[in-house]
């Protein structure tokens, strides 16, 4: 619940409806607060724009909602939305997925897909890069052979998953390797990391297995994907 005096024009708010009587199927509407308007009859409405109807095309009509004071308790800020979702987590009956064992670095290095991927990367000609990832996830990295060394590109999400962000950098730091590129983009949502170093195949394997194990938490039911692609740089 957000008090009327705390509503800030331009801020994002939420209104949660439920699609079932048990309140287990939320329908979350995203709104942008416009301001307070007084009608000709003296009634006061708090006006919100429906975020889903907004676009860059100024000719498109934006859907607006005038909400009476008695219904403002339905308007949630981001903290209120978090609290509502915590309540849902505590009351709804979600089936837990099967438990799976995390693979060790040694297990990963013994995988046939890992061995084949390493061979392909080592044998690759300059100008060919590989996207290495865990299938069905965005956990992965890009690697390109250059001479006797390697170019690495990784994209972490420090706001969403700070532990993974730190773990990725730690894998390289443990080998004494500092990033050649490191900056934040998308309002801090994404960290762009680049590494370039001249080291042999043993270090290559160790870093790849370390990323998959320590940073991405590869499980025993995960599948590795090595996808070659032409380098753009």
C-alpha cells in the first residue's frame, strides 16, 4: 500500500489482481503515476497511465486510469510488490523441482562435451569464436583464439545476481588475470567483462571449468553447448 502523499509523478507502481478465488494466480499491472486531478463535481482522482499502452509512437493513445481514494490501497510501490510476492510464496502451493547435484570442476572437465569443446577451441583458426553456455540458460561466455592466447567476453548481472558477478571475476583473479575491459551498462544491470591473455591449454581448461562450476553452478542434468560463430571484432 502506498499513501497518497507518497505518490511521485513519473514513478512506477503496481496493481495486483488475482485470477482465482484462492489468490494464487496474480495478474500484475504496471502503472506510471501522472498526478492528482479534481473533477468538475469535486471528486478527486489519482491518475495513472497503463505502462503496457505506452510506446515511442506519440500517435498511440495511452490508457489512463483514474483511481478513487478508497481504492488507493491497491496501488503498490516496488517494496509493496515484493511483500505481496512474499505472501504469495508463503501461501501458494508451488511444486518444487527435483533436486540435482552440482558438478565439481573435475566432473565438468571429464565430460565428453567439455573435452570435444576444448579440442574445437584449441584447433580453431583465428577469427572464429565460440559461445559456450549451459543449455536453456544465459550462463555462458564467448571465447576466441588469438595466436597462442585467448580473448574472453562475459556479461554478468551485478544487481540481479551479485554472487555470480563476483564469482566470475574471482575465477580469473585466482589465475592472476585482470580484466582488459570492465564497465557497467544498462543502468548498472550488466557488467561487460573482457579478458585477453597468453596462456596454455591447461589454464584454458581450468578457467572454463571454474566458470561452469563456481560461477554458474552447473548441475548433473545440465548440458553444455559449444556454438562456433564468426568473430565480429
